[in-house]
């Protein structure tokens, strides 16, 4: 048996489960803290970040300063700028003047960090987390494949604290799940787009479902690769418009710690109403992508005629089925218009987003406290609320949209959240964080009402006698 990264009898101060950008940020900021024993596990053989969506021209929707560490520690050796320096690309980047880097470049940066952090252990699938009250430690059970492909004997690690960063998983709407599960049909989630792009392009007619950023990028990529006049593309989605993302400077302040603290302090029912209302902050389309789509469509009208494309917002798929001819039939509904129709297509790309991976499998033995909707309660330090008998702490990353707001999945808050967790873990200001981060003041600061001072009656000066 291959030895585990650390002897089981030696407890860690912190074990991370999942190695996406969130926990990678935490591992990078924890690395110089030599008094902390940390380990991070992920079931994948190496770091991976949405490989099916690494389109050549797609950019990350946050500036390069929102890397894994800079907004908490600009001097960190794990910054994006230090990555460029290490690769001797600092001057080319300087002259390129790219404030928003390509997604492929961000992925390369994350892999550069992941390849150099010794606390990361890929190829380890965590199966369960238990609390051992006798030793006051968490026990993390994992399996890993052996060299011959067979599963190695299970392993166990122990830790005083745990952080979950297991990320999200592709969401397939219920009416389309039977089709997506059929390997013979070209119905796939956007997460697998690049893997199956050639198969899609060979289809006669293609439908993209979903009017967010991924849907826009995939529609544009398909459009550019189809011949003029024979595009045969349909793009539909639930939102009322192909809406631009809110990207004004004050609008972006919703992705600051100030807004996160304000949101967390709101009552649960208010938070639940607010998140869907803020969809244009994080689920809409980058304005540059919208412009590129319009430019490409317009270019195809220069010699007369219109491109063979249909773009329809405000539509959802009620049901779907496979035709005897091998095609796919989507039953569409426009709720505002109260109309229904059928769309026959040969391939479908589901740009229908991701959903948080359920924590229940890992946390079943810990029975975390839940809110009225059955979601785990998360405090301001990103800790799950557990039974008082569990004296260790379970932190969560990118699983707190319902308690911390639209900034939860945003890369720009990763370093701040990681620093917050490490500060709480160490009991000090290991990473000093700013008290204020936005010009906007979110909400009114209640003050104790004070009674106005008693007014004295005005004293009259007697008139001089005889006047």
C-alpha cells in the first residue's frame, strides 16, 4: 500500500476537500503559515477548471488582480504577476494591456500554483467525514486508484478543522435529462462543449438552450464556424432578454466584503428574495460578447439576406423527446405570450448553468443545522453551524450563496474569504483585512433613538417703559 501523505496518527490543523480555485486560494495563503499543518484532497488526477469551456477568446469576468491571493496579500509568491514573471511573460503582458485575461490563461496560472503547492493531493476521493469525540478530531475517509487502475485500500486522515470546497456540478433541466443521459444523442451540457464540438458542428441544426454567458460564448463560437447562409442555429432561454451583465463601477461593489456582510445580516426570507432579483449581476452576458455576436450576425447581412439563425429569449422547454427519424423535438412555451410551439433540431447544447454540489453525502454523520429550506446554516466566518458536541469547525467555500449573496461564487472574493477563514482559524489577524471596501453604504446603520432635548420657553425682554 502506498503510504498516505501524512501518518494517520498525526492530526492536521486543516484538511480541505476539493481543489478548485476556492480551496486553491486557501492552500496558497496557508502555505507560508508554517505553524499550520494542512492537506487538501481532490478526486481528479490533476487540477482542472471547466475544461469544456476554455474557448480561445473567452475571458475571465474579473480583473487579473482577482487572482488567488493578491487582494489578501499582494506580496504573495502565488500571485498572477509572479506566475508571469516565472514564465518570463511579464513584459509581453505589460504591453498587451489585458485587464481581463483569457480563461485559458487563468487556468494555466491555477495549474502553475497547483503543481507547486506540496499540501495538495490529487487522485484522492473523500468518501465521508466523521467526528471522533474521544479524540476531538474529524476523521476523513478517502480512496484512491492504484497504479493498475484498481482501487487502493481506503485511507484515513485526521484534522481539527475541515474546509469544503467541492464546487458545483452541471445542471440539466428535468425535461431534458432523459435525452442528455442517452449516449446516442448529441444532447450535452455546456461543460462538455469543447470535447464534442466537432460532433455538434456535423449536425444539421443546433439549438443552444440558456441565455447566460456560457450560452452566448457557445452560440458565438458555433456561429463563427458555420457557413454564411447555412448557419442553422437556434438560441433560446428563459430570461426576458439577452441582457448585459451589470458592470458599472458602483454595481460591481456588490462583490465586496461590505456587501457580503450586509447581505449576511439580513433575515433569511429577505435574502431568499434578493438573490433571484440580482440575477443581472452574475447570470447575464458580458457586453463585449453581446457586441461580438451582433457584429458577426451583421457581417453576414452584407451581401443581402439574413443569417439562418433564430434568437428567442423568454422561452422555456416544457418537454422534449426523440423522433423516430433520429431528430430531437423540443416543446417550447412563451409564458408571457401564452403561446406554445415545437422545435425540431439535430443537436442541443445545454448552457443551463451549474448547481452547488450537495454536501449531504459528506456531512451526513455531522448533522449540520439547517434553515427552513433545508440548507446548511453558515455564519459570518464561513463556518457551518454544528451540534455543540462537535468542537472542531467545518468551513465552506462557494457553497454559501443563500447566506452570503451573489459574491459567493465570484473569483474576486476568493482571497478575502480564504483570509477570513485563516484569520478565524489562527485566532488573529494573520492577513489584515480592510475595514471598508466600497463607496456604497449598504443599508442604514440603526441608531438608538434619542428623545429631543426639552425646549425652554423663550424669555421675553421687558419693553422699556414709555415705548
